[in-house]
C-alpha cells in the first residue's frame, strides 16, 4: 500500500473516533439536562391527597430526638387530625411520662371538648380547659370522673372557686342539681369539702345576693336572708334526728337569738352539772334521792333550786 493511502486511513479513523466521543458526550449532557423518569406509585406508600387503605397499623417513629413523630396541620379552617372508629376509640393517646392527651387552645377557647350525641356539636365555651356535653335524656352525663381508690373529680384554685356547679330548671324537669355526689359505701361520703386555711368548708346561700364573707373555722355555713320564712339550714327526718350536735366540752348547740319550738323540750336525768359562769344558770333533771325525777336550776354560785318534783 502506498504511503499516502496509509496516512489517509489513519486520519479517517481518528476523525471517526472523535465523532463517536462527541456523540457520547452529547447524549450524556442531554441525559443530565432531562428530568429523571418517575417510577410507578408503590401501593405500600402513603399517597397524599387521596384515600389510603391498609390492613395493618401504619406507625411513624422518632427515636432520635424529642420532636413530634407526626404533625397534622390545617391553616384553612379544617381539622388538623381526624380519627374515627366504628367500634373503638376514634383517637387514643398514651404517654409514659407526660399527658396521655393534651388539648391546647391558644386563642382562649376550649382546650378539650367532649360531646355525646348523634349530632349537633355545641359551641365550645371560651377560656375552658375541659368541656363535656351530653343532652340525650335524664341519664346523660356531661363529664364523669371515677376512681376506685382515689378522687373521681378534683377542682383546685388558688384564689377562685375549685368546683362550681350550675343548674337551671328547664323543660319538664321539676328540679335540678348544681352538684350531685353519691357514695355506695357504708363508710363513704357523697360530697366532701375541706378548708385547709381554717375558713369555711361549705358555703351555701339561698337567693340571688352576693356571697357573704366565709366564717372562720366553720365546716358548713348556710345563709338565707330573703324574708321571715328563709332558712339558713334545714334538717328533716321521719323518726330520727333532723339535726344532731355533739360536743365533749363545748356546746352541742349554740343560738345567738330567739329559739322557738312547736313541740316540747325533752330532758333526761343527769348528775348535778357544774355551775355556769357569772350571770348564767343551768336547767337540768336529777334524781332527788328518793327515786323521783326533779327539775332544777343551778346558779353560778353553785346554789341549786328545785323547780318541780315528780309526783
């Protein structure tokens, strides 16, 4: 082969190789400039904006830090998270150290609202931590607290009211309870109240007036000032004791005012009591030593004056 032919063949091969390399580079650049192909949706993935059907629990875990494992947010007036169940809890929260379920209204509304009924969710009240509502019938309970050994419902306030019960007579109901407590134990208490600051344990007022100042060291303080038929405290029984007072050294009953009865005063024989203080006297029954009951009065000087002796 002539020397000129060999040179021409070498040049052609070099040109062909350069052309091939250029084509490959162009294809690579085009591939980089094109978006990658999208694979088909995996049926095991959660699809956004569409219903998802599962036969087992979908769990999202965060084992790295204290951030939330799941966050649902709606900024257009809808619900952040919505849970339903035909035969179990719609939403359940559990915690090993914090609150099992936390509801927080940053706009000053209701933190947690519970409603029992088929429809007609009531408007949540303002500035309320927990609001329970049920109005199906007379057995409906808005909020129920229950404990086997502890406290079913506890209310505490530093300066306000620990628990407030309000009721209005409506519909065909002849009466309503503001607060109702019940205990089925022979040693239980239906409603318990305590003032740890040595004030009034229970303050009850009849009427629309303002509450009076609490009395110091008083278990129950009842007040009614409407008219002459008002009763501060009313006790009633068929054959027992409507009101009973017991005192070891003080007064079982003390009245700073007139005392009136529609029946009688009944006394029993006792040993001669100690004399009363200055300007005071005590009336009592004693055995006169001959088996006769004697009505007597003892003055502060210790002198005893028989008033009547059993015939």
